[in-house]
C-alpha cells in the first residue's frame, strides 16, 4: 500500500476485473426479515456460494408472479408498453451464504403518481418466504475497486432511504473482511424520520465494532419536535446535510472518494416536466451533485447509483 499523494492519480488503481456473464438464477426465498414499517430484507438460497461483487444488483421480472398478472395486464394497457424487470441492489456481501435484497414498498400518492407501484409492495411482504424466485444477476459498476487505498484514505457514503442498500454491502465487505485497513468510511445516512432508518441495528453494530474505521452520521429531515434526537446519540443530527457541514467531516476533498445512492428525478418526471413546463422537483441525488460540486469533489472521484 502506498501513501496517497497530494494529487493522486486514478490511473494508479488496477483495472476492474472482467464482468461475469449474466445468468438466470433460480432461488428459494429462505428468509424474510422486516426492517421498518415499509421495508423488508429477502434472502435467497441460490444452491451454491453466490459469485458477485459487493454493491452490485440483480433484476427481477414481475411477470413470474401469477398474483400480479391482472395488475400487469391493466398497467400495460394504461401505459401502452410492457412492464420491465426491476433492479434491486444486494444488501448481502459476497461472503454470505444467501443473496439478500432489501426492498422498500413504494407508496401511491394520487396527487403526484400516475400509477400505483407494481413490484415493490408485493416483494416487501412476509408472504415471500419459501417461494421460488427467479432473477438475473449479477451486475453493476457501483463497486469499490481493489487497490483504492493507493488513492484515498476516506470513502464518503452519502445515502438516503433505500439508497443505504448497496453502501451497506460495501461497508460490510470492507470492514468484516478487513480490506484496505488504511481507508476510513464516513457514512451520512439521510431519512425523513428515525422510524424510516433501514438496517439501523446492523449499521449501529458495525459502528460499535469498527470505531476506528467507520463514522456513521444520521441526518433526520422531518423528525417531529417530540423526538429528542440527541438522546439517540451525538451522531444523530436534525436537517439535511449541506456542503458547509460536509467540509467539517471531509478533511481533504481532493482525495476523498464518494459513493452516493438514493432517489433521483425519474425519466417519467422528466417527461412530465417537458409536457407541463414545470421543472421536476430535485430529489436527493440532485442535491448531492450540488453539494459535491461546492465541496470541490471532481466527477472522477464520485460514483452514484440512482433509484427511480
Ligand atoms: C440499480 C438499481 C438498484 C435498486 N435497488 C433498490 C433497492 O435496493 N431497494 C429498493 O427498494 N429499490 C431499489 N431500486 C428501485 C427499484 O428498481 C424499483 O424502481 C422500485 O422498487 C419501484 O418499483 P415498483 O415496481 O414497486 O414501482 P413502479 O411500478 O416502477 O412505479 C414506481 C413509480 O413510477 C411511476 N411510473 C411507473 N411507470 C410509469 C409510466 N409509464 N409513466 C409515468 N410514471 C410511471 C409510478 O406511478 C410510481 O410512482 C433500485 C433501482 C435501480 C435502478
């Protein structure tokens, strides 16, 4: 391992391994664990030790579930196009026996949404246990390359809501497997209320176990006044992160490496904005781009995964 330079070159990182071919995988849903009021983790037994890289995702075809067939026919009729696979990042790390995904059941708000969500409410139900589930995997470039300790001492994770999922896998893989021990991880996890925090117990356990390597900060944007966040610990803060605040936790923006994941303006929202002339409301990821720009983090040091 080499000391990072003042202007470390990204060319110092070895090239990524060749992607593995995508496969159709038949699994059995071995376990379902409820994480929050609207989120569950499903664990799939694929019959062997799965081969993937932490941070990658799988794709699930909603058409395999006969219970959804009428809803799919209706939505395809209304939308005038076929329903596609949905992508889900893996919350498991490669050393684990089962492939896990953590799914948030999307809501429906008639004031903003044209259609009800199709697959996520179905997956995020305890009824999945014991079922056969097919998916396509494993893919995605939201991974931490081997040898990143040559160019950084700090990975900053900026995540919101279900955006925690791939970053939780990255953290587990780095910390539990003692990879790149000179690199510290700073995770800023944004949620509306404390009850929305997904994988809370698991994250707090990592924080307690690896105090030298992991700094975890919860930012809660709509906590009711009755919720005394400080009673939960000094790492629980009220309000959104700002670029000024990020400066206090990123000592060297020129060498930090950022992994950001959360909701972004969707293709549907962009299309609607074109028709109405009313710009789409920026979501978490648009805010992240602005903050990082203000902080002076260059695009080549910033990886993002956007959830629609
Ligand atoms: C790489 C990646 C990883 C992801 N990982 C996760 C994860 O770990 N956990 C997780 O919970 N989610 C994850 N997602 C999001 C996930 O893929 C789904 O988008 C999410 O679960 C919603 O799917 P759905 O079928 O429930 O809703 P959908 O049926 O897709 O509907 C979602 C919204 O889109 C609107 N919509 C749909 N079709 C149209 C249309 N034709 N015109 C206008 N509006 C439309 C609906 O009104 C609704 O508001 C990930 C996404 C990506 C790209």
